[in-house]
C-alpha cells in the first residue's frame, strides 16, 4: 500500500503548509521562482502586468550609502495598487478577520471627466501636387474614336469621387458621354468605352425617320404661313400699286385726248369706278381675265361671248363688272354693306354716269349668267333700262358662290359741268 500524499495524513486532516514546507510563504516563493519559457521576464521585471509589491514602492532616488533593505514579501495581486490606479486614491486594506469595506462607486466625472463638446479639428492644408500631363495614344484608330470631351485633359475634382468603369458604361448606355460630359475633370475614356459612347450617340432608324418627318412638317408649315402672308398681305400691296399706276396712266391719256369710247383691248383701262360709301376708287378695264385685270387690283368688264354686256354710254343695257372680294386689292370686299339709294359712279373721259343701288342677291351659283342679262331676274327690274351689276365671290376667302349687287342709272353728267353731287359730298 502506497504512502499517503503529503496533503493529507492517515487521519484525513487537512494539509498544514508549515509542516510540509517550513515557514509561512515558502510555497508561494517557490512557485514564484519557477521559470516559464513563454513568460520568462527580463532581469528586474515581473511577468504579470498586474503585479505589485506588498507595499508601495518608494520613488527612485540617487543611490546613497544605506544598508540594504530587507526584501519585501511579494504577491501576484495588489488590491491597494489596483484600487489606487482605478479610483485614483488609496483604499484601506482590511485586516484578517474584519469585513472588507465596500469601495465607493466612482462618479461620471471621475471616470470620464466633465462633458465638453468636441471641437472640430482644424483643417489641415492639403499640399498641392501637380498632376502629370496625360498623353493619349497616338495611333490613328484611338485618335479617331476619342471625342472632344475625351481629348480634354483636366485635373480630377478633389471633392468628387472618381466614377468607375461601371458608372461610365451605364452612362454610355443611356446615350450620354460617361463622366466627361457631367464632370469635365474626369479621366479620359478607354478605347472600348469610346466606341460604346460613339455608338450610343448614333440615332436609331426610327429616330432618323421621325426627325425627317418633323423637319418636313415644319417646312410645310412655314411655307403655308408664307403663302397665307403673301395672299392676304403682299397681294393687296402689289395690286394697289398696279391699280394706282393704271389710274394715273388713264388720267394722263384723257388729258392728252386719248381713250375715246369705242373698242378697247383686253386689259386696257377705259373708266374709273367710284363707290363713295365704301371709299372705293378703282380703274375699270376691258375683260375679266385674272392675270391681266382682276389680280392687278382692277375691276373687269364682261365683254366676251354670252357674258358680253353693254357699255355705260349705251341707251339700254346692263353694264356688268367683276372684282375680287379678298386679296389682290379686294375692291369689292364690302359691297354687301351697300344699301338701296347709295350712289355708284362710273367716270369716263367725257361723262359721269351716276347709278343708285337698287337690290342685292347675297348668294348664287357661278354659272348663273342671267344676273348680268339686260333685265336680270331677281333684281326687281321689270323692263329694259340702263343698269349696272357688280359681281364678286362669296363667302369671303372662297369662290364657291357669287354675290350680286344691282343699280339703276339716275344721272348722266358731262365732265365739263363738273363732278356730280355724289362725288362732291
């Protein structure tokens, strides 16, 4: 049977350190001097960072001739040093048999200090470093693919992060130049990215077609606007100039003794028509041709075929004339405003022929030639006489129908007797 271990004897009594190892503390000293290859301290140091001697170490002073102090007992954990380091003050150590006092709980100011708002750190000046110049590739293919934006070299903006390849590719798919358009300081595109950006800029066939149609519509609209302006504005100006010139020529020919009543050439002026109520004074020419007469701002006399009518000098007959209601001088634009009794005067080289407005036909077909007959139906005349008929298109700005105004001669006055009262008043 083996011997009992030193910790217990045969009676089961607990181990007594003084009996096994002699003096008190001998066991701790022996353990403390064991060497550990991992934590073997340097000479004069202790392996534990929490180690403190049993008593506070005195401050190091210059060596003096004093007898060597007796070695102090050491221990692994120093409650007094721990309390002093943690709470900033020494804590009384309880003696054997006394209850350990509770350490006061540290305040917030002792642990963290008084609250003070953090102040922003002063900005550190950033040293400027020149960016080396970028030299693009010199081959013809790359230079052909690079755009104006990619050829521009600039320093990257310091306050904006540089976009990566994915962002540039995404911007290129959307149809814009990646990075370089939005940020002038971005790095140039690579060759592949430049190709993609160039393809993204090219319009699709649908876009080209729609663009072409839009340009056609705009062109047509502009042309129509110009045409309307020409018809409603310029033709009137031009016709008034031509009519005024024809009236001057007619007055000069009368002053020279020319223009006697008789046969006149188509387009030749032979009389002047006065409508005082409408403030109209316009030359009367032979024929109703648009190019030679009507479009030149004059009034035309019906003188051909079945539409041939009498001259003012005839003892009986219907002197019928036509004129534009809109555009090209529009001399008959407001004849619908005439009322019965309003004077209409035809001036020739020798005489004045005064008519009184009798009736009006607001609308009839263009083929109704009876309205210019010797005794026009619907005019109110019942027998042959000396009449005048004014014809024009209606409604305004169209030629679908004709408007007719009739008048009856009331006075024939020689020119040497002066103007009639209708023109004087």
